[in-house]
C-alpha cells in the first residue's frame, strides 16, 4: 500500500509541475503582472562594420642609386580608393622620403615603414631601398649532380653590395631536380635540367644546364 501511495503522490507532483511549466510557457513567464522569467528582446539591428584601411605600393623595392625613381601609393578604405584627406609619414626619412605628390623617393639603403592616416584610421606598410644587381654570373664548375645529392649554385653579382633578396631560382623540371631560393640544387632523377635565377627588380635572368646522374 505504501508503494502505491508513493507512486500516486509522485504522479500528482509531476502533473502539478507540468501544469505550472505549461502555464508559464503560455504566459511568457508571467503570473499576473509579476515576471518569473526575465527575457531580453532580441535586437534585429546588425553590428556596424567599420571599414579597414589598406596601404599599397606599386613597387616592392626602390633603388638607392636612382634618386629619380619613385613609388606611388594607393590607400583603400573598405572597397574604395581614397585620395583626399590622407596624410602620409615615413619612419625614417634618411631612407625614404615622401614628395609633394605623395610619392616615395629613395635616399639610402634600408627599410622604412610608411604610415597612411585617414578618417581616424591608420595603415602601415614597409618598403625597402636597395643597391640593385648590375650583372650576375654562375661560377659553379660542377655541371653534374648525383640523385639524392645537393649542389650549391655559386652566383657572382656586381656590385658586391647588391641586394640578392630579389633573386628567385627555378628548375625547368622538378621531377629531375629541385632548387630552393638559396640556389641549392637537389638531384631527383637522372636527366638534364636547366636552373634559372631571375632578378625580380631588374627583370633579368641567367640560366645554367645541369645533368643529374644516378
């Protein structure tokens, strides 16, 4: 009898709790004018997305040997190019100056950070002034590489203080030989391959032919 009584009481309590819960749901958490559950209205307004400012140059490098060379700047706010109301500054005018036409003018070798300020926003970008390469020649005497072995390509550039960060190496067939940007060639399979070094500043290149052997 006792177990039946407990079961009946449990069922009654469950029915009461369920009825109260249903009542609160139907009345949105209110009993009369009193709110048992406080809910915040969901805002349908979207957050304002502020535009971002970007600074771009038409050149990655400037030559310290050519003071007439300039780089133009472009400022983009959001999706729009802006020209009026933009202020520019150089972190080091001994390396890069900004002329009256808002162009970058090289002074001496080094790096400088250019800052563009517009409508309370800032954008920064770095530009390098270099001594460009006048000529380059491969001086490696070894024209063969064994499969699985490395060969460091020896490149002579003039002047001796020229910037070599502008150089890019490539292989005519990477299934025969690979080359990294330091000029290290790795033999992959027997065959003949051409290694090219390209100067991105002067847009000149040099080639050398290699034979990969077992």
